[in-house]
C-alpha cells in the first residue's frame, strides 16, 4: 500500500471513491451536500468542497494531475497561482479570448504565498460555460498535461434540464466532445491507468443536470456527497469539546434538573453524534455557536 493510499483512509468513503474514480473517468458529477463545509484531516482545516478537491488532486501523487482549475459563472476560471495560470495558457495555446472584465486575463490579488489557504489567481476567464468548455477541451486532450477542471454551482448552468435552450445545448455539445476525448484513443498501459483530463461537476441536485450529459456513458461517474456520517460527527465534537456548553434533554413530565451531558469527551461526543443525525457540518457549527451564546 502506498503512502497516498494510507492517507486516503483518513477520508470518508465518498472521498475515497472520488480518488479511485478520478484517474479512469473523463467526468465526475458530485451531487447532494456539495455546498457544506468539509474537514481536511491532512491540513486539519475546514474548507469548501472545491478547495478540498483541489488539495486532494494536488497532493495525491498516484493521480498524477498537473493542474487544477476551479470555475463558476460569477468568478470564472481561476487557478491557485500564476504559475499554474501560465501553464494553462500555454496548454490552451496562449489565447485569452474568454477574458471578461480583466483584459488579457491579467492576474491580481495573489494573496500571501505562505498562507495555508488557497491563494486563487482571480482572472475572470471564461464566465460562460460554452466559452469555458471550448477552451478547456484542448487542454483535456493535451498529452503533456493531466488537467482537472472543477465546475462549481452547476445547478445554475441550465434553466430547464429537460428542455435546454440553444445556448445551453451549445455548451452541452462542447461537454460531450470533451468527454469523448481525442479521435485516436491510445490503449497503452499508462493511458489505461490514467485516463487523461477530468471535468468535475458540483451540483446540489442531480435533477438540475441534464441526463444527456451522463446517461449511459461509462466515462462519467455519479457520486453522491452525503451529510457527515456518525464517525465524522463524533470526531467533529471531539475536536470542539472546549466550545460546548450543553446539558442532557429534560425528561418529559418531570421536574428533575437536567444533568451534564457527559463527563468525558468521548461520551459527550457519542451523545451528540446520535442527536445530530442527517445534519450538515454547517449545522454542527451553528450548534457550537449557539452553545457558546446560551447559558
């Protein structure tokens, strides 16, 4: 077992599924609890799902991805640093025709390079899906790159999934051709282990994604992102025991004062994990905030 595989065991099962499927698919569609906050056990930080994916793809040597871009219709396509932005420009042919308000896609607001947070280069590149997919199609097929493009807030890309308009059909055609890949398919051992570039869609509702993008296509994998399972909820409360001020619920019909929820960290975390089934990490955070504000 490699060091990356050992580290992957720290993540929930759905994250391990992403890491297993990413090298052999052309597209992943992640749906469900995608706009929650997620714990990164490697960095011991909470972050958004696009940021968590960026870290996983960058740090996992088994995946061998060389660049990761994150896109949505508000901020456009952006990269962690200017070096990766320039690498993308080189792969796409040095053009920046999709640049919007910032001429030539000039990078700015680099942030603190020593910060543990992602210092995205804000470029306003390709705010329209059709322009984006036309640009990245060649990058995905570039033999010198193994690129990942994460498309966030995908639930807003199509107004009526069953009846897309002409503009939406245009980018869906671009998506289909990007997933299809190059005209000549190599079957050597390297390409069988790593299937080139990858497009990742993030959507809160699978019903908002047109079925024609994934139905019957083995190159596309659907992955459900659930709310935190009991082990994740328990670990959350173990990490934040010092921020909790809570008591056991009072028994109905009695006047017996409420007792402390538990005397030990593990017991208290077990109790709270049982009481918070189906809640998101953002809900758990609000419970912490409420406990600190309520006597």
